[in-house]
């Protein structure tokens, strides 16, 4: 019994000693764990576009604006249009009443009729003069022939009288023809005066010179309207007519951006009041910088056949200054300028960091064009590049980013906003 008890006590002592030694070794020993990889924000190289635009506030103006004046003075018998009416070229706008003009027209008609009678009378005078001349000339010819056949048969005085009558008859024919020509000239004058007065009578029917919209009406029925033939007069027009089927969108381009403006350049137009966007083209510009505002007026023609856009409305426009389409892009934060060269921190397939030189192109506010040095699908570190070492393994955290970047030029007069409402 003592032997078994001794063996049991010895085994317990050995086990206790071993347990104590193991505990001491864990307490005093140092276990080295593998370090965790540092997290890094990365972006994938993708294809997209980068644009620089000039954002301007523009205002729509009618293509043409005309104050419609009558060509004759008179009282308005009727006015057939009012503000907001759409009219066509040649459509009657108002009818004037000019009584004395009608009397003048009737007088010219009578003058034309009288001139026709004068022509008929002159024609008869010519015929009569020619008949008398023919008789006198025949008598003179017979007497002269008889005197030559039998000298002394006819007295010399009788021969002289026949010759003078012959000459007088020829002169009367010439006078009658001259009177006939004068009558024809008088008839031409009468007809011209009739056409003139008739045209003035037609001017009492005031018509629209172009297609457009009546934007203001200055006169009512019965009002006396003065003719607008004298440019120095301050005659009141009947209506104001605006050609609104085609509009001019005018934008003041700042002086430092004038060099970028060219006819035919595309321009994005946004009319917030109508929730409408479209693309237009620069058609014309003044080629002169305003002395006071230091801007140059630039115009885009906008079709407005349905008259949905009202002159005076504002529009936000974007004139594209530079653009790179379907190019490799990375966030601007991924670029590091070092040793006079643009650098990026690229991750390999093992998520190890490598520095690489690249050639950057057009830069926007968020994206930069990469011309060479990267391939589509590669990953680059975005921000905080100074924390990473060459060959260091990292844990990539891929950040989503837009594929396209539109950056507002400093000369812009309005702010641009992206789809989420943030400024670009």
C-alpha cells in the first residue's frame, strides 16, 4: 500500500511540475504573429472622357423685331391682331381709312382716260395733216412737171405758191406727229401717277412683312396713325412684330475665353424653366470685346417652331473648350508629381505596390487622361501615396468613380452641377 501511495504522489508531482513549466513558458515566452497588410484606397483604370467647358448664362432673343408702320397716314378703320397673336407674312394686320387718297385715285383714273382721248385726237390730227400734205404735194409735183414740159405755160408765182404749200403741209405733218408723241408721254405720266396713287391706296391695308408674333399693340380702332416713311420722325407704330419661330440665344463670353470661340462649335443648352436640354452650334459672334463688360456677344440659333421658348427666357449653356473622348482615365488624386514626372502607385496581382511613371493628358477636377504608362483594368492607389513603400503588400479597397468628368472653366459665369447635385 505504501508503495502504491508513493507512486501516485510522485506522478502527481511530475504532472504538476510539467504543468507549471508549461505555464511559465507561455507566460515568459514571446509569440510573434504575422503583421496584417495595410488597407489602401484604389481605383481601376477605365476608359472615359474628360472635358473642359465654359458655363455661361444666355438669354433668348427674337431673330428679328420690327415696328410695323403704315406707309400712308390715316385713321385706323379696323385692327385685326392683338398681342400674342401669331401671324403669317402678308397677313392683314390693320386697315386704314384715307378719304382724300380715294379722291386722288379717282382723279388719276380720270386723267388716264383723258390722256387716252388726247392720243386718239392726236392720231386724227396726224392723219388729217398727212392727207392735206399728200394733196398739196401732188399738186406741186404736177405743176412743176408741166412747167418743165412747156416752159412759160404756168406763171412763176403759181409755182412758188404750190411749192410753199407743199412745204407747209410737211411741217404740219411733223407738228401733228409731235403732238401725238406728247399725248403718248402725257398718257404714260397719267398711268404712272395712277399706279403711284393706287399703290398708296393699297398701303391702307397694312400687312405683316414676316412670319412672327405680335408682342405689342400701340393703336386702337379710330386712332390717327402717321406714315413711317420719314426716318427722322417719331411716328408711333401700329404693332411690334417679333420673329419668334427662330430665336437667337446670346451669351457674353469673357475676354480670356474669346480665343476658344469658333463658328460651328457645339454648345449644350439647358432651359431650366422648360426642363429641356438640347445641343446647338455657335452661328455668329461680334468679333469685338465690349469695353465696359470685357465680354464678346456670341449667338446660337435655336429653332422654335412650336413657340415653346419665349423670348427673354434664360438658359444655362456649356461651350466645350477642350475634350478627350474614350481615353484611359484615373482619379486626379492618383497622380504624384516627382522628379519632374507624373507618377502613380500601381498594385500587381499580389497586391504589392510599385511606382510607375506615366504621361498624363487633359486633367479635369476629378479625372485625368492617361496617354501612356497604364493599361485598362490596372489598379492605382488614390491618395496618401507617401505612406506606402515599393514592394509593400496592401489590402486594396476599390472605390467607385464616374467614367466621365466635365470641369467648369474659371471664366464661367454660372456653376455646373452633376446628376447628384454636386458641383463639377
